[in-house]
C-alpha cells in the first residue's frame, strides 16, 4: 500500500469480505458479528462506511429494527457524503415504517425524494410513501 494511499490492507479486506459473504449467504448473525468486529478494529478504513451500511441491512432483514435504525443513522452522521447515504436514508425510513413511526417515516422518505431526486432510492421512497397510513384527523 502506498504511503498515505488510504487503501485498505489485505487483512482488512479479508475481514470485510468474510462478513459480506456471510450476509450474501443469509448467515445474518455471522454477518452482524463480522461487521461489528470490522468497525471496531478498522474504524478509519475506507470500507467502514460500507460495513456500517451492511450492518444496518443485516439488522433490518432480521427485524432488529431499532438496531437497524441506529446503524443507518450512524452512516448518515459519520459519512454524510457517502455514496451509501441515499440508501441509508431510505432504509432508515423503512425502519421507521416497520416500527409504525409513520410521521418519522414520512419525513425521512420525503427527505430522500428531496435530497436525491433522480436516484433509485427516491423512486423507492415515493413507493413506500404511498403505503404510509394517513394520520388520524384531530
């Protein structure tokens, strides 16, 4: 690795790849442990923002919605310029929807459509917005 190159070491890459492979194989508890270990051991890695996002995805598919929401919020707080930001915002909205926090979900999904209007995330947010129940009238 060139000095100051900001690349990831082969060990880092291997640890990340192992967690990602577990995720793809639907071994979600293994993936969650792997991504958490990766983030603890390599917090400054170029792969950290992806690891944080995929940690949220693993929690989401296992219906650990509170943990998923925390993971997606962390992507947005730590890596606001990440290319994962549109998807993390979308999935945060999905998580709020699953927790029946419809007002929060509506706000988050509308943010996706405003911040990332030409993205797949925006299209998916628009679809999910149609499914949010209207707030009861006073």
